[in-house]
């Protein structure tokens, strides 16, 4: 618009109109708060407590004067600087210039302060000073605690049923898990010598494989988001642990904790590669970093004292932890350690360190928590060592591979430590072999025998040794076995006899059941894509079953918990085993046929019905006792014949007279009279040699006192030869003699 345009506008246009009002009406209510209107600006507003989340307060610090303050600062700085850079520190002082017993330290980041609280809280500086460390911001939390006690909300109890139900099986059958169809189906079977019995079967129960807990209480299944634990009679879900990409797990021996590993979840601020979980509560106890999963389990737990465990050596410093905290707040520093193992029966740890220049390799036994070395064994020219504990912890075998100077090849020694003897003596078993020879070692489950496999393919030697109490190791027997793909040799170690030699072609796994009575060999689909099946054998090597499963993957026996019986009861059972063997053999015979099993089940059902009827009848009889006493005049007839101790024994003597009556050439009659209170018994023996080659024996018993009117009881036993035939005359003659004798006695 220009000046010419304004000049051409009509003159009647009014420009004095009222402007719009932006004021709020009188009844307006402002319902918009500052957070909604200026939320982004308020969030950037400086806070009063900014910066103090990196400050920690250390209490129970020694109170020192100005002359020792510098020394105290050096000690504090040395302890707390390993958690991060300390940017500021403050030591409050009293009127006399001495410290007050607490200090303030500021780190560069809040995560460093949290790390200091987690690791330094409870640090024992000396006998009189143990640090208590808190974040400075915790004081607001503690100040806001209510003075009145509030009762925690009661959590509902979840009943998962009998967690040991499979132990109550009347036939004492063990269970095992089977994964087949390339992991699509998972089943739990009750082991039976004839046919396995399905206890539970589900589709896609796990995504990879399953794992039993050490006592068989839980079954762990693997999933992309974590693991799940199942248990109880119907295998209900007990607990879930969220750990993305979990691939490995390990249980504590007491089944209280489970350790999970995932290569996907790990950050510097929040270590999550390895997580320890509480099984009962499902809570995360602690997380750790992990450089590699090459050594698993990365945590080795103490069998005897479950509140101790130790990390696998990933560096020169090992972490010995107690109740998820560092034991005595100190690491166990062992330079160059290669491997270690806990004793299954004592608070002892064994580890070995390789050679370093002129320092020989050594195997050390250390007592914990005192950390005292109770035995050190020096070794030379060592290539590798393996530690094998006997199940009860009575012996430790160290398999030592070394190359002696001036010789070619590898020499394998087995160093046997006698843990129960004074100063822990060591016995040595030496085996010479080729560098490519394979050596394997194993202790028997209960006892002091061990077996060694050594030699070269295709013939492998199996040697059996016995550790004697007299300080010697005796070679019991040695076998040479031809190695084939799936060859099996069953040996009785009591007398080292070969019970059987069999074969399961391409067998990839061998699994013994918890009792040692059965063994399973299997061909896994994970190893071979054909002939996938598992076979069940007895311990003598007799094949019982061949179970072919489509794309069979894995079989695991369900472990049994330790027995609750004392040693005396176990010895008594072993002593009387022959007495129980008859019952077991009878059950085995009945289980051989299906008809016998049905008959046994029917009889058991009838017996249960009888027991219920008998209990009901006894209850009714007891309820009617008052009525019986009333009808019988107060006399308790139930107790008349019940006391056997009040019975009296009486002996009665009999007088016997014997008389022989000749009957001519045909034989004789022997009459024996037994008289007792008028009773008379006559035994008549007729030997008719001419008439019956085998003889005829007739026995008559007469009622007292020979009165025929009272009835005659005749018992006769006749033994005739098949070629003998008595005609009617013989029968008449015998009858005549009988009546004659009767007439004589009558007179």
C-alpha cells in the first residue's frame, strides 16, 4: 500500500474500533501448574544437593593429632584412591587440633562413590578401627525414617508341593530328562528296566538345553530372556531370572544360588556379564565383568562351606568372597596361578603355579580362611597339571605332564596327596608314554581306588590302582582294550574281572544313573545327524532298552540328594542285604510280565480295601465295648484270652502196651494199645508178602472204649504195586482177620 492508495480510500470508514482484551475473566481459575508449563526449564534448575552424590562419609577413622595427620591422609588416600580419583577431602578437627574420627571424600563421578561404598564398607584397618562408609545423600534418607514401627506387609505363601516327590516312588525309580526333535520337545521319564514311563512332556519347554540342580530339586530351562526353574510334582515354575542372552549357568552345591553368564550384557558402570542370583527370592546378589567364558564354571563354590566362593583366575589377583563380599576385604594375590580346586570335604583349596625362570612349578594346599599353606610340592619341567579331588576329600591327585631333560616325549606322573595323614605325605605313580598318548584319570565314587587310561590308539590300556593305608599304591589290574567308535568295556572293580564287552556305534555320551545300577549311552543329534538314540544298560553290560528318538539331543539323569541315614544304619542295611534281596528278586520276577503287574496291582487294591474294612470294623468294635460290658454283667470278655503270660503248661504221660500176634505163614499182626482216660487206639499192620510184593499197610483208629456204636473211623493208606492184583479171596481173608482181632479185644 502506498500513499496514492490511501488517498483513494473512501472517507466514511471508521478507524476508532475498540481493541480486544487479553485479561482473565473474574471467575477464571488457573489449573495449570509450573511443571506442565515450564517442565523443561525446571528440570535444568540447579539443585541444592548437586555434587554431593559424589561425596562419601567414612566413619571410625583413627583420631590423631596434627603430627600424625599427614600419615593418616596417606593411608586413607592409598585405600580409597583405587576406586577413583579423589577430587576433594575434608578432615574435621576438634578444638585441640585432633581429628574427630570421620572424614569426607569427594570423587569425580557418583559411580566411583558407589563403588567405594560397596567395597570399602566394613574394611578392617586394624583391631580397633573398622570403616563404615556411606554416601552423603544417604543421610537425608536416614533422617526421614519414621519413628513409629510399621509392620511389613505379609506376603502370600506359594505352595509348590512336595519338591522331593520322585524320591517317594514305591519302586525307587530314578528320573531322567530327554530332549529330542532337535529341541522342540522335552520329556521327563521314570526309569524302568522294561519300558520308560513318561512323567511329564512338553513342547518347546526350553530353547537350547536343560540343567538339573545338584540335588535334583530344580530343572533349569534356557530362554533368550533368561532362565526358568521348575520343580514339584507337576513341574510348576518356581522362579525366573531375567538375563538377556544367557548361555551358561552353574548352581551352588546347596542349591541356594545360581550363577548365569551372558556375553551380551556387560557395561563398565553396571557389570552384568556374570550374575549371582538368590534362588528363593529371585534377587540379584552381585554382578561381575567377564573377559571370556573359556573357563566355566568361572565361579568355583566351596562344597563344605557354602558361604565362600572364588572367581576363576582371569588375572594374577583372585577374589575370595564371603556372603557376596570380599573375604576380609582383601584379595588373595598369587602370581601366575593357572588352576585351582576346592576340597569337597574340608576348608582347603589346592592350586598350582607354573615355572618362572629358575623358580620351579609348585602345587600348594592352603587352609582357609586363615590362608595358611599346609603343604607345598615343587615340580620341575612341568608342561601342565590337572587337579582331581576324591569325593570325600581324603585324597588329592595331581596329574603332572612334564618333559624330563635329555629325553623325548612326555612323562605323566600322578601325585597322590594323603589329606588325612600327618604332614600330608605324597605318593607318586609314574607312566611313560608318547607325546600324543592320551591319559585320563578318575576316582571311584566311594573309596580309595582310581583308574587311569593311557596308551595310543587303536589300543588303550586301562590300569586300576588301590591306595593302601600302609603308604603304598598297589596296581590291581591292567587291561588292554581295542579302541573302536563306540566300544564299551564293563569291569567289576571289586576283583577287576571283565564282565562284558559291547558296542554302541558312534556313541557320543555316557551317563551313569545316581545309584550306579544303570548306564546310558547315546548318539546325540548335536554330534551326529544319523542313528540318534539312547540305549540303557545294566552295570554288568547287559542291554535292556534301545530307545530311538527323532533327532535326539540330550539325556540327563536327575541327581539324588544325600542320604539322611547315619553311617551305622547304612552298614546295617549292607549287612542284611541278603534278607532284602529276596523281596527285590520277587518284585523283579513280577515285573517281567504285564499280567503279573496287573495281578500285583489287583492284589494291592484288594489289600487296601481289606485294611480300610478292618480299620472300620475295629473302630465299630471299640464303640460297642460299653454295650458288651453291660450285656455280660461287667465282665470284659475281650481280655480273657489275651494275656498269654498267665497261661499254665501241663504235661500228660501215656502208658503204651505192645503185643505181637502171629498169623501163620502170611504174616503177623502188631497191636499197640495206647490208653489215656479210657481211649484206645489200635494200629494194625499186615504184611502180606505172598499176596502183595510192595506190602499193604492198614491203619484203623477206634473211638473209646472200642464201642462200635459210637462210630468207627477208619483211615487207611494202601500202597500197591502197579503189577500187583488182589483178588476177592484176599480181601475176604483180610476182613476175616480184622474181625477176629476185634473180637479178641472185645473179650
